[in-house]
C-alpha cells in the first residue's frame, strides 16, 4: 500500500487522473500507520481537486478529520484546512469554505505559505461578486510571491486577475494578465496551469475574432486538453473551436449547435457559463439557459461542520 501511495503522489502533478484511479479503488488502509493514513487521505483530496471529481468531497473531508486526534495530524493541519476549503468552495458551501481558509491561515506561520491561501480567498470573493476584496487578496498574494520569487504563484495570480477583468468586461486587461499567466506557467512547466491560462487566452482570441493568435495557440493547448481528464476543459474547448470556425466564416450546423448546448452544462462554474453565454453563444446564434448567480447551498448535516467555526479548537 505504501508503494501504491508513493506512485499516486508522484503522479499528482503530471498525471492526476492516474493518481485518482489508483487512490479511488477499494482499499483497506486501516493497517497503515497513522502518518501514512493521513497522507493517503490528503492525496485523495488532491487528486479529486485536480481532476474536478469533488462529488465525494464531504466524504473525503469527513475521512480526513476523523484522524484529527492523532498526533501526526498537526503536521498537516494547514493543508487539511486548505484542501477542505477548496472542496467546500467547489461544492457551493461558501461560508464553510471561507472559514476553512481562515483556519488554514491561522495555522500558517511562514509568510511564503500564505500566498496560495490568499489566492483561494480571492477566488471565493470573486465568485461572490466581491471584486474589491478579491483584488485586495490578489495584490497581497502578488506582493509576497514577488518577494519570494514564486513564479508559479505569480502565474496563478495573473490568471485569476485576468478572469476578474473579464468579468468586468475589460477584454484588453484580461488578455494582458492571461498572457503573463501563460508565460509563467510555461516557465514552470505546470500542465494544469498551461491548460487553464491557455484556454482563457483562447477565449479572448475567440471573442475578439483574432484568427492568427487563436491558431498559433490552439495546437499545444488542445493537445493538453485532449489528454487531460477534466471534462469541463474539453467542453470549453468545443465552444472555443466552434467559435473560431464561425470567425473563419465556416458553416455551423444545427446538430453542432445542439451538441454545444449539451456540453455547456459540463462547464465547471457559473462564472464560466455566464462568460460563454455572454460572449460566445451570440456569435453562434445559440440561446442558453443561463444561471444568474452562484447560489451557495445550505449547510449539510455533517457533525464536524459545527466545529469548523472554532477550527476544531486546535492549538
């Protein structure tokens, strides 16, 4: 089991779908020492997040915090709250996600480790429409990342700032940030970052009808997406390519429009659905049922939720 866990951890960055397949098979880890059990649950959460398979999020969080009384838990308490916050945000539990991020910050002593948590807080604020607060979080994260020369974090910050500008209708500003993000991710060779910033930049080119730049970037990003397990990214790529066809003056059939309406529901956030409906659907003469806002669901009936506000009273 320890060997399988090591393999899954090694693949988390380069091929997270392989890690997911390894970890989410039926396994009995009860015989493992507590430190390995903890690593196992954290690896499962990371794999679920990396592949957008967060439907088991509450179960994963419950399993992880079942180990909180073990002494080894203190070594990973910050990461436990950080990953829980990401899963809670993706599932729509915004208040609990915010509290989980705050707990993670409470257990973060090094300033360099605050960057990722500030980015997560900013993403949550953006989804809630709190743009000034989101920008403030990003700027603070940018300051720290520049001080420590954390190029990967800077790329993530610029990508998210691009999305914030796109929300506000600033296409030029969004493109500038997305270009910075893609350049940063290319330097750090982070595939998921290349996919996210690359598809975002393709979105700008598709909106602007920039045929030359779209074709220059399409090849490598489409290849990344084709070999990535995230169905939401594949769905967005279909919309981008169809819009580029339209921009080239090619015929878009009714069957293709119907296919785009079907995959529209696979897009992984309300914000992205709103952007596609706002900028791409009108070009293709497609009418969509567009969600007006991200509505967080009510608090689930999980026993540990009541303790979350106190960060489980951990010291």
